[in-house]
C-alpha cells in the first residue's frame, strides 16, 4: 500500500534545528444526497469514494452496495451519492447539522435507528485464537505507510479467518478508516467476506456498529474497548477484543469465536 500524495504535506518545524516535517493532511469532505448535504466529515484525503460509499452503508443510508449507482466528485471536497434507478431515500432523515471531527464519528437518532435495522447478527464462526488476533495487529502495524511517515493516522484492516491480510485503509479518523475499508470491500461482496476487523486504536461504539452493518463477526483493537462497544457487540452477536498486542488480547465478548492459545 502506497502513501496517497494528497494525504501528506510538509510544514516547517524545529527540533534540534529547523526542518520540513511530513504531517498528515486533515480536510473536510461534504457528503451529499439529492443535492442535500448530509454531513461534513474531517478526513485525510485519499480513497474518498470508498469513504463516501462506506459511510452511506455503515450509517444505514443505503442497505446494500447495489443501491448506489456511483459516487460523484463535485470538486472542492464535495461528493454526491447517486442512487441506483428505483431507489429512493429521504435525505432529510439523515441530514446532520453538525460536522464530525476526526476524533469522533457522526451520531444521531436517525442513523442509530437505521443501523439497528441494517445490522445483522453474523453467523457462527469463524474460530480465531487470541494469538492469531495479536499477529493480525502486528501485520496491521507493518502496513501503515502514511503513519510511518507522519505518525498521525489510524488504520483499519480486514483479515480472513487464517489471519491473511485482505486490505488496509488509513485516515486521521478511526471511523473514517473503517468506512474506507468497508467502501473498498463492499462492491465485491455484501456482507463483506473477511470476518475479522482490526483497528489501530481503541474500539468504540461507532467501530462496532460499522462492523455489524458490514457483516464482520470479529473486531479487535490495539487499544482499549468502550463500554457501549461491548454492550452493542453482545447485543448483535459480535466478538470483540482489545489490547491486542504482545501475542495476546483481552476478550470482552467471546461470541463463541475467540479461543485461548
């Protein structure tokens, strides 16, 4: 995975001496439907169409990838969701009056209700060990080129049941990284095929809800897990683990899938 040119810029800095430092780019993106601005997100440019597609799916705006005909780049950070023929969605139902910062996702009653409709309980399995999840986290760390350059991004990666890396996406917002990943995977299969999601930071409610909508059964994070993430995972039948590092992890919801070494 290469570093998108638009994801990194240079700014003057001083440490022991003046130098030009590589810093991550953070810019707004406006997502529109039917000419109505649904939300403004703070994101790292790159894979923007994946981000818009993933956002539309994981927020329950559309229920399957086939409902999106295309994502249109309107320029200046604005993107329009063009729905497939015969698909209608009331944009006012999902319209947000606030933008989402890079540190949080977009939350509102409409989106939460829609997600509970769109989310499905995943089938039983697969069986994955704590050791395998820790290896996945190590593999993720080795496939974060923009983080390696700037130290300023989160990442989300999809793995198969054997720990094979399927895809990685980076973004200044952890929830955006997941949306970019889902948006990339969704056109090939829905629910998405890889059953394991690993994120480079903490596992929050938004991460679990997005995984549930995409049909991902196992969610693991390098950092902590929030209480609401645990409650939602238990409700929806997902498996969730945190502090996934050093050959082990802390399991909060087993779901019949995460085994001991």
